């Protein structure tokens, strides 16, 4: 695995150094006062940059609403240390609000056993990280397992199963959206339900795509992060979301916030016209995911000789 980011401009190198520093500092503060041995002695074994900045196909066009995120895998020494709310929320907030970091940062957290288990099964997402990733930090005893090839027949079976289940779930979410939107013009409660269900349809669409394409879906409800992962793997999915205009970006942010706020915040507001526009985008996303996933499954079936 590579250990330098010399292929990136100095600005991005400095940002990644700052992100790594914040992750290490906040993790230390979250564990140093612990009494349990596994927590007190908890370690970050690796921090790996993956995705577009590792592959060197990143995009930096904030004026057009498109800017590649930094994607980081943090490997820790104990399963309980993967809990984002307990150990990583403060770090994420500090990174988000740090003026020295201009690009979005996404992190996924797993144990070494989880990562090496996935590599031993040949799961594409992890094999790509082992091949293309860049270690920003690594400690002793953090070696990754050698990836083992996944048979074409197994890959086809897994992808086809994921596709059938997840696309059906998307259609169920969208069916409820139709009902809620039909009653949304004069009822705030129905508008909130419509927004939440649109969020769930979006999240599940990305789950469908990522599971078919990579056999992995992160533990995240952050649709901006999921969108970034999916679009980095399949640029055709970019077509689902208009993002050049401020209104378009505001609407996506409303949808992102809906997972929590549409259910729990009395101050969450979304207009009927916003719901209609978002509904069109989510349905477009659903159809794009179906098309590219069917292409992938056909390729896997051919490779398996089925």
C-alpha cells in the first residue's frame, strides 16, 4: 500500500494532514479517560485514503456544485470503537468546521478483522481499497490480508440477490411518497413524512447500487456521503441531481436533513414544490440505479458463464 500523497496539490496534502491530526487527537481524548482496558488501550491501527483522491481522478469544481470528497477508512482495535456517535462525532464536527479544510470529509470505521474478513472473501470494495488506498497513518500489527478472488458465480449471485431486494424496497418507499405528497398541500405532517420517505428511497437506491457494484454498503444515513461514493464509482448517477443552482443545492440539503429533522424537529419545513422537485430527482435516481445495476449483473452473469 502506498504511503504518500505526493500526487496531490500542496493544498490537499495539507488538508489531509490536518484531518489525520484531528482524527488522532479526538480519538485519544475519547479513550484516554476510559476504565475498560479495551477502550483505554484502544488504537487507531490505520487511516487510509481511498476513492477519487487516492486514484487521482478527483474533481474540484465547487462553483458548479461538484467537489470530490475525501474518503477515509479508519481501522481500529476493537469493535465497540467503530461507534460513530461515541468516538467519531466530535472529530467529524471539528473537521467540518475547521477553516483549514475546504473539502468535505467522509469516514467509515471498521476493525481489522472486519476488513481482512472482507478481503478474504474477495469483496470488491475492500479489494479496491487494498489496491488503490494510501496509508495516512499506520501502526504496528495493522497489515491487511492478501485479497482472495471472488468467483464470478458467487459475485453474480450476491449482486442479483441484493438488486432484487433493494430495488423492491425503493419502490415501496416511493409508493408511500405518492400518498403523502397527495395530502401535502395543506398538511405539514404529510410533508414531513414525504420528505423522510424520499430520504429513505434515496438511501436505499444508493444501497442497491453500491451493493451490486461493490458488495458493500457503509453504516451511514448520510445521503451526501452515499452519493459521493456512488457517483465516484458510476458518473452516470450524477444526472439524477441538478446541483448548479443554489435552489437545487438547498433542496438536496433539505432531503439530507429529513432523516432526523423531518421526524423529530418541530422547526423542519419543506414546501410542496420542493417535494415535487425532489420526488422527480429520486425517481430519476431510482431508474438510473436500475439501469446501471442491470448492466453490472449482465456482465457478472456473462463472466460466470451462466
